[in-house]
């Protein structure tokens, strides 16, 4: 789709969003997005000596999901336990407006009812197929974070044989280091760019 059309959709969404939620404090407006992160995160490109092959270890996909909005401490969700710490202590701190992509599980009637009923939060789906211009985390957070993760992975001296537990811990520690080093102003700029 041509850029002018993308920007028109973004501007229309932004106007609708601010009309609905303009009375909220910016600290009450969140954007949730998920991305897969893996223990082995090789670079997308690698330099090799001419006529020689470049070696990157075989990569297994030990994935986890992260949830992040503005630059807050990261919440890793590996396994859920009913009535666990997250449900008791974290979910009560949910925002008043939550922007999510249009994935069926995010925008279902059930999701909306839970958000409204249990968390007193408005669920605002982003326009379908327009996250590249409407979703703050897609605009300028996920790509640089993944590049930083690749650099961290290259710098590590990991054991050749590692347990799944070791890999999960290493992956989480790597993500925490990257997130600490990520500029919070970049997150803020992404919100302003998505919702001018």
C-alpha cells in the first residue's frame, strides 16, 4: 500500500483514539505486543572470507513471549499458574487503555469482557494490517531490540551442550541487559509517531 494511504489510516486511527481516550493521562495508555525471542539468535547477515563458509551454530527455537509497553521492567510469561504472583500482584496495575494488534485472541469478545470487567481497562484494537504505522512497538522498538539481542548472543561464550533451563535463564538475562540499555526516549518517540 502506498505511504500516503498508510499515513491516512494512521491519522484517522489517531484522531479516533484521542477523541475516545484524550482525557486519560499518557501513563494510562499502553501498547502490548509480543515477539518471539530465542536462545540462539544469529545475525541475519554474516561476513565470510571469500570462498569460505561462515559458521553459525545450529539454532534451536526455545522461545518465550515478552510483554512490554512503554519502557517498564519486562514481564516474561513462560508458564502461568492460576492465582499466581502475576495474577495477584501485577494484573491489578493494568492501564486504562490498551492498544493491541488485531489477532483474534486479543480482540475477542471474551478478551474484551475480561479487560473491561476484571481490569477496568478499555481494549482498543489497532486497524487490521496497519501495525507498521499504528503500533508503537512495531514502529521502532522490536527491530532494534532484536538487533541488540543478536549482538549480545554473538558476544556470549555459551556451552556447546546446554540444558533447556540454562537456555531459558540465559535468554531472559540477555533480554534484561538489552532492555536496560534500550533508550526510553525511543519508546516515547514511537508512541508520538504512531499517535500524532
